[in-house]
C-alpha cells in the first residue's frame, strides 16, 4: 500500500499505518497490508496510477490530485465551497456519493473507500498581505487539486506540489504562497519560517477527504471477510485522522501565533469573487461533462437539504458555546 504522504506527517501517514495495523488485528494477522510513504515506491502524486496499473495492490491518496484525468475526481476529496466533514461523511454513506465515485473509479480499474478526513482546512501562508482580488494577480500559489482552476480565473498561477516539495519552493521564491492542511501539519512543514501571513478559511476544502484505493481486480479476488475488514478499518481510520487533527490543530495554532504568524481572514471581496468563479466553473463543466454534472447535482441537492438543519442545531449550539468559551 503506497501513500501520497511523507512519514513526517504523522496524522495523514499515521492514519495509513493505523489502518494497516487494524487490518492485522481484525483478521488475527491472516491478512496483512504493508504501508509505504510517498517516494518509497512511487511519488506522492502517482498513487492512483500505481494502483490502476497494478504496480501495487492499494494506495491512500486524495482523489483531487488527479482531477486532470477527470475533473469529477475532485468530488472524492473536496469540491471548493462544497461540504464540511460531517456532510461529506453523510453524503458518501447515505447520499449516494460512495456509489457515484466508484462508478467513476471503475474507469481507472480501482475501488475506493473513504479513509481519513482533515476537517476544514486553512487558506494558507502568504509572503504578502492580501488587501483585495488585485493582490491575487500573478501570485504563484501551491494549492491542491481542482481549486487552482478556479483561482486561475482570478489571476493566480496555481502550482500542485507534493508535501515534501512545498517548503523548498517557498523558501527559494518559486512560490509566493502555499497551502497544505492546517496548523498541526503546517507547523511540522515549517511554512511559518518563510511566510508569516496565515489566511483562513480554506474555502476549497471545507473538508479534506482521503481515500483508500484498491486495484479492482485484486479487490474482487479478496474473500468477503477481508473486503469487510477493509471497509471497517477504513471507517475507523476516517475517525482516527479527524480526531487527531481536532486535537492537534488548536494547540498548534496557538504556537504558530506566538511565534509570529499573523492570522488573517480572506478579504470578503476575495471570498465573493472566488465563489462566483467557482459557480461559473461548475456550470461550464456540467454542460461539457455528464459525469461531473451527475456528481455535482447530487452534492448540491444534499448540501441544500443539510444546511438548514445544521443552522438550527449545530450552528446554534456552537455559536453559543464559542461566545461563552471566549468569555
């Protein structure tokens, strides 16, 4: 099993190790999976290809890395201005998302199951403060997946790099800004040493959904009990990764601010312009690509039904508790 993550990222790669450990425990070590970090067998951004062509049986990755093959793959990780982690879990399990994604993954000789989720991500590290959309023009920005297509409409020059390649590019000035996940990982990667302006929210990832991919032929060969073990352990790793980020991000954010990071919200005109550009992009792709439209229509309908309930219960409770926490 290859992963898109270096060993230094102990939550993303740690989730892969946790998954493999649980498979052994569930099956009394009759079924074992050996994990390999990014670069040990294949580069971090070639996991889907390695599983598809049978170089390895399994991989753990973010499907939006491969949006160039088909933009609809971005739904497997995060549609910009899409779903949060709770909504993503529900859409995949009960809203038809899992089935729709696997219809798409069949074209790549893969079966996929959700495994690991980052929760809402940060907007990234910028050398210079952003005042308006004008400051985005010509900005060389490492941004994961499909969001670069949207940001390009605002003048950004998007770059997609694996985790281990980001810091050197930022340090050398090849990048003006970068985003990864959030405080816990960003602190480990050291971005605050080069760029001090830390922006939020990462509107392109209301959650960052990872997937376990299995070569389709190998999946079909597995006994039903081992398929069930993969499904169960993937679900456990989904919770493990999200829980670890929710524990690590708050303290990491405090440390980053104490070390000099300037926490800043994206200006409202950047948020609105980005939302408009995203909506235009989705309309264009829905006309040109039936698979994208099918997934988009499913997600939008689910999101529309989900938010009123979350506004009543979740937002009402969280807003009250956050006010009292600050007090």
